[in-house]
C-alpha cells in the first residue's frame, strides 16, 4: 500500500530554494499548512502569498500560543515561508519575535522551569 505524498509541490520548492534536507523541508511544509489552516483566513497556495497578506494577524496568533516550543517551531516555518515569498520586511519582524521566544525558552531552562508537557510526564 503506497503512501501518498502530502504537500509535494511545497516540499520540492523549499528543498530547491533552501537546500536543506528533505525531511526538514517536509516539516516546514507541514507547519506552513498548519499555520494556514489554524491562523489564516486565506486559501492555501504553494506560492505562499497568503502568508504575507495575513502576516500581522498570523504573527499575533502565534505569539499568543501558550507553548513556547510550538510557537518557536511555527515561527521558524513561517520565516522559511516568508523567505520563499521574498517578504523581507515581515521576515525581519518574525525573526525579532523568534529571538524573543528563544530568549524566553533559554530563561525557562536556566530557571529549571518545566513545560506543561514535561510536568505531566514527571508527575
């Protein structure tokens, strides 16, 4: 039973433009589809114009997520998407927020603070 490839066009485009491993490209593509599904009112397309058009609302919604790790992962994928579409202005804004999230994650690690998922497992 063959497995159907999802987001193949987007994965191929990311792999060609970014030159990263295919498995990484698949994760970026899946996260971009998730961002579109959960945070955008625009229709998903492989050229990622919807990401630039909804950039401010998507950024605010990702920042509002309670999980720092999920927010960081989605932010990284959004930055890849913005780079693919050539939107440098929004890419800089997203990078600034990603730096804040990285610092927040580092502070949590320094303080020994557990995430909700870690707390659930360690109980």
